[in-house]
């Protein structure tokens, strides 16, 4: 019993109140939806110039650091969670490098508490052509 109590006490700082919705708690983790971009040889593409737009044409300023995980680019992250709902919102990810490009369609939602972004639909990998 003491062990369970000790674990609960350690876990409390990891949980914060999310918003005004009753029974909502959010973790402090920062979530991202990512996509892997590869070339036709299945090698990760680095130094890709990316753009993320919604259906209204708004461009989202989302930074990726593919130096950590080469070829991995962020499509959406928790910094925009308050603009999302449980209804899927469409985003178009475009990547360009020299004369080659790739594009993917993603649908993103948030949980009922507006804590974190979640991918509703979209590819895991895109090929630069």
C-alpha cells in the first residue's frame, strides 16, 4: 500500500488541470504529429522546406528539427491545440527541396479536454519526387 501511495505522489506533478471541463486532467507532455519524408531510394530527406496550411489558407509556423531524427518533420503540435476540436480539421503538409516536392493531407483532432493534438487520418511517410 505504501508503494502505491508513493507512486501516486510522484505522478501528481505530471498531471495538471486542463481547462474548465469537469473531470479533465492533462499531462505536461508536449505532443507532436510527425511525418517521415524519404526520397525514392528510401533515404530520409533532410533540409526540406515545409509549409502547413489549413483549408482557409492559413499557414502554420511549425518548426522541425530533422537533425535529431533525419527525415522526420512536424505536421502539428500542441501549441495549436486550442484551435482544434474533436471534429477533424484538415491540414496540407508540403515539402520542397530543390526541384522535388511532396504533399500529404492530414486530419487532426484534439481530445475532449483540449489537452493534446491527435492524428485522425494521414500518412506516416511521404516520398519526395
